[in-house]
């Protein structure tokens, strides 16, 4: 049986997914320096993995030849 990928992640799971600390995500929610998208459901904070993928894609660094 194939395991399905979970779409929503808590702060710790999102941090592991992005390769950053949970502290960075917590500070980003307050100060908005990186503007990493998240949702609030009541008091619970969740991250949509589709949004995190889009965030990573939008912030991808591409080196140009000769630059």
C-alpha cells in the first residue's frame, strides 16, 4: 500500500520540510521578514505544503552564465 503525503503541516513539520528552524517560522509569523504563508485555524497554526512548494519556487536562485 502506498503512503499518501499529508497536505497540512504543523510548525515543526513545516520547519523540517523547509530545512529551517521552528523558531524562524515562529518569528516570521510575528515580523513577516520572509512572508512564509501559513493559516490559522482557531489557535492552531498550519502550513499548506502546496504553499510552501510555491514559496520555494518563487524564491529559487538561478545563476546566469557569465554573471
